[in-house]
C-alpha cells in the first residue's frame, strides 16, 4: 500500500505534467483540434488560479489512486474534491449578468475549466459496479426535469450535474454579451474554452436525449459564422442534438396536447414521426454537403488483411471521426423513427407517408448506411491511436504500412476517440460492430483513467 508521502510525491509528478494534461483537454467531453496549438491556453495562466489548481489537484490524486490502487490517495482526493466543490458552489452562486464583467475572458475560462475538472473527477472515480440506470428514454425536452414516462436519462452520472453548471455559466456569459447589444467586440469574443464547453454541453444533451436551450443555438455568439470547418460542424451538431431530442420524445407525441380520441393521437404521432424523419434526412444531406467541402481530408486504405485508414495528420483523422459520429447519429435517429412507425402506429399506410412495408425497406437501407459509417470509423481508430506506421522506400518510391495492434496508445491519443466510440458503442443496431466499439471504449477507459468508460463493457450502457 502506498503511503501519503508517496501520494504527495506522485501528486508532484502529476503536477509537473500539467502541460500535457491541459493539452489533453480533449478527453471525453471537451474535444478539439486546435487546443494543442492555442496560445490562449498556456498552462501557467490557468494553474496560477487557486481554485483551478485545487480542482486539478483532486483530479490528479483520483487518477493516481485509481492507477496505483492507493486508498490513502483516494481518501485525500475525496477530501480535496469536497473542499473545491463547496468553494465552486459559492463562486457559481454569486455570478449573474450584473457581475458578468468579472467572468469575461480569462475569468470564465477558469470557471469552465474548474467545472471540467470536477466533472472529470466524478467520471474517474465512477465504479463499474455502480448502475448507470440507462433506460433509453428521454428527459424533459428543454432540460433536466421530471421527464417522460418512457424513462429518464438525467441522474445517470454525477458528472451531469457539473454539465448543468457549465450551462449556467455559459448562460450568464451569453446574457452579458446581449446586454452589450450583441456586439462581438473585445471581451465578448468566445474563447476556445467557451466553444469547447458548448461542444461538451451538446454531447451531454445527446447522451441524455435532451434538446438544447434556445439561447445555445445562436451560432453568431459562438462564432459559427466564421466559416471554419469545425464551426460549421458545430452548427450541424446543434441540429443533431435537436433531432435526437425530438426522436426520443416521439413516444409521447400527442399525449399532452389535450387530444382525447385515439384517432387524433394516432394522427398526431404519425405527423410528428414524419417531421422528425424528414429533418433526419435533411441533416444527413447537410452532413454530406459538409463532407464535400472538406475533400482535403485525405484518407487512404492501408494494411493487407484488415483495412485501416491512413491520414496525413492527426487533426484530419479526428475531424473525420467527428463527422462519422454525427452521420451515425442521424442514421440512428431515422431508424428509431421507422421502428416507432412499425411498432407504435397500427394499420396499413401507417403514418400516411410510410406504411409498414415501406418502413421496413427504408430501415434496411439506413442500416446499410449506418454499418458502412461504422466500418469507416473502425478503420480510422488505429491511426488515431498511433498504431499505424508508414515507412517510405526511397529506392522504390512506395510506402509500406504496418498496423501494430500491440502498440499502446498515449492517454492523449486515446482521449481523442472517447466521444466517437461513446456514440458508436451505444447503437444497438450495429450488433457485432457495437461489441467491438464497447470493448475498445472500455480499453480506452483504462488507458485514460476514466472509470465510467469501463462500464461500456457491461450490460448497462447508453442507447442511441
């Protein structure tokens, strides 16, 4: 058993590696392609924040306790976390639009990073033996609450409370911008951390089957109109979140509308199903249009037996995986709607736009597309993990590729795949591919030290 002196020494070692940890802010909920080169995220600025340093310390101790199976470190991590949680609650309770100036720029970054570290702490210490209570239902469409009788997704993870805290901070920041007339001048330009947190919140909403609050749709405030490929993909991600939220709420269509007859409820559900399915098709088309605009992402199949992709850069590979993730989600939503038509709407000509036979044929086509996307994601994983090696032969002018499955990935590279594999591992219709994704995600949980990811290998997990 490790002593507390050893814990302190280990904590010092982790602290000296803070630069690497900050650079890997992409893990699980805050992925980005620009973070490692962002000059605004220098380590010393953030670590000099006392509150942020406390949050980081509790997380570092939790990582160490998990990796070394050290109960004293686990106890100290919990004590440090409880202290920073009390201080964070006091700080967050004091912010408002009136004090918004104090959370501009560097200040809001510190608050959001603090919330990120606390969220990561909860995910790190989550035990595989703790039930996640995933029941595949939807919560209150515009936020956490009582939810529908189909089952709640809220309350599954302790980290979700921190995600809601991040939403509150973002809301104050957005309202502060609006109080200034929406002017995106100095002090109102969203930092990388603000934009990354918005992505994190979107992904949290996806996991819980919830829609985003209306104010978070504003692409102008979050600089989606800058024309960057990541920002354009963020705009599409907003549409995917809304699409999924509407699809999981589909079972309650018409239930609260005051309609009394079964026939009226039937037509209401059929109309809702048609709207969601049509939007799913439009989102899928928009994603294909985005894909056409990034033809500079070069990917090449390599390896003789098991085909894998090779990319010129890691950034291109990760961006491609993010696109595949959204495309898979849109296909999954379309399949969910067609299943709803088949099982919940009776009679021939079921929805007035898609009878049961047509729904079966459409579902088969969507399933083919979904599995094709899944194969592309599977083929991209080895490169992101750093397991694909390319050697050039000067004499012959050719490249030889090798895929070394035994090469352990770095925590940073592993973290880049957490979100895509979280989605893929939750799509039941992928069958054997889903089992592969779940096994990979559980492995990445051990590599990154995020305990909750190991739950993917169990029977209770997400359902998209």
